[in-house]
């Protein structure tokens, strides 16, 4: 109590603060809300670390991920080889580090494709109602009607498994949720006064979409992307687990898990490290997404 | 209401037509046409394999291929082929397996009970845990219990089911030896053995569903508890448990049913990987196997049926939801 009184009596101290308050942008207020969420901050830091790990994998790995140490098949962890060896005698720790590359490339790459398609479809459907809306909405429903994993497996088996196809296939099959959310958002934005006003002064559709609509759908899309990356990383791991994703010998978490499954009775340690990395990464993206949702879109709090 | 149902029905039909087009096109993008697949790898082997008499056998193979293509109508325009295919589906003919030339529909339906069993068990397990946990978390909002439930469901979303399954196999199957780790025995052959084997896969799937249901139920209840009629109920002196059980839950359970409907409708997505991990020979197992064997008619049949099932369940859920909640009906304008 005493402290705040002291502050309030000094005019020099109030001055700048009082002037700053109204100027504080929505972005800095969002940043403050985000910082207040400790779990989200930890998650964010973890993801930054993971990205650094993926980028500098070449320099930080202790061993060559492809080198086969003869006579070391399935040997457990030691101080030299922190996670032990896989079923053919490769250093697991180095493979797990390299695996983060695949996870992030697929997670971010596929998300970008999904967002681009989803936002285009959603904005078109929401903004130009009528037949484009009906057509695109049915298209979105169609995608949702497919069991996503079945569709993924089907496409991956047709195109042939590789890193690029994994990214593209996951990207083109997971945009439906973005389209739905963006469409709903655009429908409600269209009725708001600032859009109606822009229409009234004769702004073009293009200007309205790019200047007024898109900036306002950004927040929910960012939140969805963050939550979606986790799902995509799991999908990638599932595909690789089935042998339809990243092909050996390229190290990926799903692929290593698949080896771990084949040798679960002999060398159970193989499946541990990649599994834990997937859990931590997905958890981090989910917590980051929750934090961003609370920060960027406080009204939506607590609603799944 | 009639109009609502008709509209919803039409939308579903359109979706199913789109689905069939996507599957048809995807199948045509696959390497090799149906005739080549029908003749099989051994026939194609003549072309690649033999060196000496290869030209003779090659022409023989091509001749056979041409004949089969004509027979199967593959020389006609693509849209005619599509229409023939659709006519077959409507008549209950989903095509013939490339492996053994048997119709795929009975094979697929034969695998359905195994997958359904997993799913029913998983949903039951999930409900038993999720409903009390969700209520508790919502009622004691921002308490330790709430945070514990929240952490559990966040973890449930982050753990890949196939890894969890592996851990369960390792712990309960190998180390403790409580359950057989893989295989499927039909319920009608040996109920005890069947349930023993079904326990771990359904538990794995059930834990994921629990995370899903809890998160949903908690959020839904929190919203319902802020409604005016709940305040009215508490103003007229009802106890908290009465309010929850009689008023709030009634509302939330309807929404929970929707979610369950969607989960059951998308049953294949949920069980493809689980079945693979536990060697459970249901639909998902069949799908993955067929893909590796390049049995495209089988794959086509499974995907079409799965999408059909999902669309139908969604339609039923929407209609019953509309019947139960007039506000949804009014909103529906697409």
C-alpha cells in the first residue's frame, strides 16, 4: 500500500507511465499475457532449443548417425553413447538428434501447405457466399469424411514414400480444419461495421480481404497451426512407423520407433528415446498453442 | 425440421459423391491399371524376367492384358468407367481382391467385428474415467484436481498411441506377463482369450479417448455452468450435486454423444495403428496389409466404406442433435 502511494505522488513518475499505457499495442499486451503463462514459456523455450538442435545437428552430434559400429548391435546406453545403439549398431543419440530435423521439417512444412490451402478455401467460401461456399464446404466435408490415416497411407503408398511426399501428402490432407475455422471467422467478420464501412466507401474485394479480413483471421490460425504441428508430428511418426514415411537409413523418430517395435523383446531401449522426444515435442507445441490462444484470443479461453 | 433433414441428407450425398471421385482418381493414379494388377506380378514377370524368349512372351502378355482391359471396360472413357464402378457399388459389388479374386465386401465385413470390439471397449473404458474426471475438473475449477486432470489430458494428446501400446506390451505383456501381447481370437471362439487379448489394445485406445473426452466435457461443463438457468437452479436452493446431475450434465452429455459418434464414425483412423502394434486382425490391419500387397480393390473398398460410415454417423448425429436442440436447426443454413 505504502509503495503504491509513493509512486502515485511523484508526478515525474506518473507522466511517462500514463502516456505509455494507451499506446501499449495489442501485440505487447498479448506478449505480456503469454509471458504470464509459465508452461507456455517453457514450451516455447523447448521448441527454440529443438529448432537449434535440428539446424546445427551436423555440428552437435557426437557420432555419425549412419555409421555402424560392428559388434555393438542393440548395446544399451553408456557414457560414450548416451542412448546406446540401435538394432544394427548405430548411435541412437545422434539418430534421435537428426530425427528432430525430419519431425520439424514435416511438422512445419506440412502445416504451411495446410494453412495456405485452408485459408484460401476458407476465405473464398466465407467471403463469396453462394455456390462457391456450397462447393468448397462440401469439399471440406469430404476431406473430413475420410479417415485421415487411411487417406494418408493410401496416398503415401501411391506416390511412393519419401520426405517430400510425406510433407505434401500430410499437407494436402489436413487443411480442412483451417478452412472450417477461417470460413466461420470470415462470416462473422463480414457483418462487422468496419468491413461494411469499407464496402460502403467502395473498397475492392481484394482490398477488403487483404487489409481487413486476413489480419483478423490471423490469430486463430496461428493458434490452430501451433496445435496442428503436434498432430502432424504424430502422423509423420505413424507413417514412418508403418514404413510409409521417411525411408531408412535417414533417421526419423517414427522410423526408429518402428525398429524399436521389431526388437522390443531383445532391445527394449531402442523405442524409448524417440518416443520420449515425440511426447515432449508434441506436448511443447500443444502447450505453446494453448498459451498463444490465451494470449492472442482471450475470449476463446478454455474452449477446446 | 423436415427441410433440415432433407438438406442435411443432400449434403451427405454430395459428400459421398466427392468421396467416391477422390477414391476413384486416387486408384487410377496408382502405378499399373486394374488389369495389370489382376494379371499379377508373375504375369508381369515375363516382361521383366526372361531374356531369351522374352519377345514372344511379352507379346503374349500384352495380348492378355488387352483382352482383360476390354473385358473390364478399361478401354472406355474414364467417366464411363467411373459410372460403371459406381453402379457396381450401388449393387453391393465393391470389386474383387487382386490376391484371391474373391469379392472384397464380405472380407471387409468379416473384419468389422474385431475393430468394433476394440472401439466399444475403448469407449466404455474412456467413459468410465472421463465422465467423473471431467465433472470433477469443471466443478473444482482451478483446483489441484483440475490441474491434474488438465495435465493428464495434455499428456494423453501428446503420447502417440503406437508408442503407448509398445510400452504396455513391454510392461504388462513381457515384464509382468499378465496379458498375451498380440493376436486376435474371435469372441465366439473363446470369450476369455478374446478379452485377454483385447484388453491392452483397448486400454491404449481408451486412454487417448479419455484425454479427448475429458478435455471436451470439462470445457463444455464450464460453459454450461455459467448459464442463467444454472444460476436459477442454485438460487432456488438445489444442492450442487443436484444441479450438476440434473441440469448441467444433461446438457453436456448430448454434446459428448456427438463426440462419441464422431469417434465411432472415424473408427478406422483410431484403430489402424493400434491394430498394427498389437497384431489385431481387424479392418485397420487388413487395410495396411492390402496396401503392402498392392491389393487396390481391397484398399478402395475399405476407404469407401469407412468414409461412408463416417458420413452416415455424422448425418445421424446432426439429425439427432437438431431434434434435441432447436437452436442448431435454426443456425443450419448451408
